[in-house]
C-alpha cells in the first residue's frame, strides 16, 4: 500500500466511534522497515485560520483494521485529572 492510498482513508476510533480525520503522515522506522505510527492532523480552529488543534499520533499496534475507505483504530482517551478544570 502506498502513502497516497493511506492519505485517502478516514481514521475512526472504535472506542467512541469518533471520526479523527484523514491520515496526514506516518512515522516510519527505517531500521526495522516498519510503520510505527499514523499521524492524523487535529481539526482546524475557526476554519483553519488560527492553526490546528493537537495532532493524533496513533501507534500502529492500535490499528484494528484497514479497509477500502477507512482505518479503524482503538485510541483510548486518558482519564482527565479530576483536580483540573
């Protein structure tokens, strides 16, 4: 599979059925010859004029399935600290 094919696939989190966006880049380990993570840019702020929110870096072991149109991942949210608001 080519990088250009990955970029056309939408990434969906199976834990909460949230659409995370489309693959923007990959993290590749040249020594092992393996993809280590998918990088999905965060949603834009105010139409993209003020930059983007933090990107999603999804370890490749969290990829459940790669289909024709979508990539299913299991991205568990870290619990928020109850002391912070």
